C-alpha cells in the first residue's frame, strides 16, 4: 500500500540523508527483495536496501570487500543458455510450459511474442501492462520476453525484469525463471532452487498488482516454471515450482519495509552510510543498526563478510547457523553455551541447557576424561 504523500516524501528525504546527499540511490531488484525475504529479521539490510545504499561500495569502504555476485563467465554462460531457450520465438520454452503446467490446453504451435520496447522503465512497464491485457483478451499463447514490472516498495516503485512471462490460452499468467545451473536426473541443487523460487515470488507479487487493475482480474499462477540445462548438456529441461510459501514470506517482508521509517528513527543523529565518509564514522553508522547474520548471508548479501567478522568477535551463536541458533533458545553467545555445558551457568530445567550438559558428559566419556560438572 503506497504511503500517504507527505509521509512518503519525508521518508524519501530521510533515506536520502542516510544514503548521502550526493549519492544516487541503487535501485532494488528482484534478487535484493528475495534476499530480504530470506532474512526478514535483519534490520541492517532492510534500512540499507530501503535507502538505496550501494552495499558493494559500502563493504569495500568498511574494509570487508564482498565476493558476492556472479562471475563474468557465469553471466556469459547464463545469457547463452537463455538465448537458446528463447530461440525460434520461444518454441522450446512454450513447449516446456505446456508439458509441465498446462497439458489440457492446445499445444502452443502459434504463439505471439509482442514487442515490449519503450523509453525508460516507466514506459516499458506501461507497455508490458498493455501487452498483458491484450494477450489475456486474445485467448492464445503469448510469450513476453523480459517484460518490465513495477512493485511498490516503501512508497516507491521498484522496477523488476523477469526472464519471461507466459500468458496461457485461458488467460492465466506464469512466471518463467531461466537459470544456468543444471538439473541432474530431474532435480537441481535445493539451495539454488530455493533462491530462484524466492526471486520468482517477487515477480508474482508484481504481476498480481498488474492483474488487480484489470477487469476481470486474470489469475497469476503460483506454480512457476524453472528452466535449467539438462544434466551436463546445454539442452533445456524444466520443473514446476510451487512458490506459495515464498510469496507469503516476501509479501510480509515488503509490508515490513513500508515501515522502515521506524528503523530510521532509532538511528543516531547524523548517521550516514555514504562510502566516502571516514571509516570510523561509517563503521559507527553501520553498527548502530542491528544485523541478523547467518552463514547463508555469504551467498546473498554484500555486507556478509563485515557482519560475519563482527558476529564472530561478539561470540554470537548466529555465526554457527540459524538451525544451531534455534536449538539454543535463550543462549545467544558461544561463551554462554560453553558455560552452560560446563555447568557454570544456565537453568538445569532449560531443555537447551540440559542437552548441552548431556552432550558434555558424552564427550567426556568418549574421551575418557571427567566432565567439568
């Protein structure tokens, strides 16, 4: 829901101050929004992304440059595979959509591929919306190659570009994600599939905003098509992925992002994340916002190395992973965990404490030593 004008204007001004008055905003994309949904408890990432801070430049200025991102080789390979999938008017892609998602429909022997070129992201977004409406009314197969969608984020539009959107003969819409990682024997790396599903969920939310403006509103399918190379070849294969869970999580996180002014209000006066600030001032500003580091951040956030170093220095158990953190209950530091295991601290009736002490006893027994408690 868009922010009221005066409130939205004040928030944009505040975020511009945090970013730095001369620093242009870095636009949010689907990868960034999906990463936010993957770690909804991280206020640091929420405020930095909401303010449009370039986290790559920020990480370098903090002395912890990021290795996050795709290599040039991976980008080239991915672009080549996508071009192969979409060759001949997207015949192979539409065949996969028909086989995996809509066998009851007529085969896509004749499909429309409308021209979506326009000036600027706003123009491309409007052209995409018009093409979607025309394709829905036509009641045939239509492939939209790299359409442009807009999603309201904290009162401002984020322009998103999915690999493809397919309009079915029944008027429903499907998001297509094309990735260069392989499907071996019909399945792919679960972590990579999960990341692709979160990214597709962002596109589905944006498509739902377009559909809501049409009468009657077309159905946006919550099963997306993930297209990948088959085994060790360059031949495309595909799998239908249900993204209802990822869509719900992403929608909740975007709702939280519309309240990033609450996070901004907790920052010290004069806090700014401009990369050209003195390192001490920049570090103080970043550390004034709580982070929720976990090892998974290393593949999703440019600030991961900085946050990891701080988490380890503080002895936070989150550096060991979210699953470990969940098992330890109220024990938040490694020192607290060790003290509880040694019997020096902690409530014996706490299941986490009891499990730690039992583990310490078993370890001592295995090593042939006496447990500390």
